[in-house]
C-alpha cells in the first residue's frame, strides 16, 4: 500500500464530469486556514511558508501513470487535496510537467486549482498559475469576526490584502479567476446573510474578479455543528451577486454523470481516494460504476485495518481515510 499523489477519477459538480486530483501537499496537512467546514481532519501545519513537500518527480510519475490509464474523457485536473496546493515550492515544475504529460498523451483536460490565494503574491507562483485554466480563490467572509470563525486563519492574513494580490494577477490571457464562497450556518451565525455576502461581493469587485462560485457543504464538516444552507438561500445569494454586477453561479447539488470505463478499484486506490474526500459507499459505487457489494467488501477490509474512519452525517455514513505514516 502506498500513498499516491494523483488520484481519481472523482465525479465533480464543479466540472459536471470527472476530474483527477493532484495533491501537492500530502500529510501532515498544511494550509493557512483551518476551516470549520473542511471535510478533512484539522490542519496540522498552519503555514504560509512553502517548505519541502512532496517532490515534483513523485507527483509527475503518479500523474503520468493515472493519465495513461484513465486520462481519456477526464474534464479537468484539479490541484487540491490535503491543503493549499500552491504551498509546494515545486509548483512551477509540477504545472509544467502536468501540461507536458497532457500534451504528450493527447488528453484534452483543463488545469484548475483551488487555493486560499496568499501564494499568488509570489512571482514564481504567478508564472505557474498563468499556465492554468481556472483558479478558485476561497473567500467565505471578509469581516474579521466571521472570517476568523469560519476560516480560523494563520495570524497576520487579511482578506483585503488578498484582494490587492489577486487584482495584480487578473490579466488578459491568464486563468479565469473565481471567488469561491462556501455558505454555511453555524451556531446561529451564517455567512449567507446579505451583509456578509455584500462584503464578499465588494471584495470580488475590488479584486477585479468577475466570477463567483457559490456552494454549500455536502460532506461531514470538521466541526460537527456546521450545517449546509438551503437551496432558497443560495438562490437569494445568486440574485444579490447578479445585482452587484457579478457573474454568479452555484454548484448544483447533484451530479448526473456515468462512468463506463473499467477502473480497477483495489484497496490502495480506495484508501488514497478517501484520504482526499470522504464518501459514502453508494457514492463510491456510482463514481466507479461498480456494484455496492465489492465496494462494501473493500471498505470493510480497510476499516478493519484502521485505515478508514466511519462518519455518520445527515442521512448517510461517510468513510474517510486515516493517514498512518508507519504503514508505508
Ligand atoms: S477547506 Fe481548503 S482552505 Fe479550508 S482548511 Fe480545508 S484545505 Fe484548507
């Protein structure tokens, strides 16, 4: 059993198709935020410093191997996973390598990234990011108290400084930039109220970002009391965004796609898959287009090895990979 850094295929509401996740961070989890709605375990290293992480050769070797097996028909390559992908100091080599492998294999997939945005101020990161097709910058709240409560950031960061950084990246010919906002309710507080949303939209206008992607949670959050918002609230948030002159869209709650290529689902694939995204057995069965029974057997075996944890949440039971360094 080994940890792999290019994993998939994942069904994606964002892509309305399948994506491959490239995790440039790995465990221990590193991110400037520790969001209360994050479906992964708490951030272990809260940082803004690019430090030695997974070497680009290991990432590209995994990526080449997965593209050769299942690349055809994949809509996008998503840099994300266990933290902020732009913290990896090898990011220029990783992006170059991904583009080259896609070109050589004739796979027509876009390259996307989800980030907190702070690394976009570094010129060596910007060069790599300019080669991407889309960048989603997470902005859930701008006012200090709500920002602190939702994102639990490393000290010294401020959304307004971030707006300046992004503004200087927006250019013709670069990636499409989105402000991505996850709407939640928690302890009688919500970032979906008009006051909070107006600030996020003002942030987008100040950063000269025209596109907003709204979503709510659909997996068990790190903090149990966090709840998704209703469809009606998302619709109102969309209307408000349009009134502010922004191109505002929302992730659809469901995804109707089918995957027909034979992916060989074994313990290693399933473990790596669930390390990056908790899922139910039914979701896994749909994602791979294979019956529930073989998935259940694999899940049970991984659970007995204590490599998965079971998380009951709302109407389902989710399974999440448990990182155990000593096993590998
Ligand atoms: S949701 Fe994203 S930005 Fe927030 S802690 Fe998790 S990995 Fe970091």
